[in-house]
């Protein structure tokens, strides 16, 4: 199943927040992939089959 801009809101738990204040840009964290895998596992265990797709941005 392809996630299009029209379908993404229907599949999210909460609507994305609008940033308030400053946005800080930081250097890439080489631990990010492992952190995402760990958190994605926790989410999948909590939601079971309801968690069809998890997307992380870097």
C-alpha cells in the first residue's frame, strides 16, 4: 500500500503538530537508526497489528 499525502492523515494516531518557536538543526546522530528500531519495537508491541507502518525521519 502506497502512502500518499491524502492517505497519511487517515493512518496517523494524531495529526502532526505545528512547530511552535524555534527549530533547532543538529548534526546527524549515528545512534539514530538504533534508537528508531528500539522505539518502533515498543510501538509495535503496544499496538500489535494496528501498527501497519512506522516511519522515522532523520
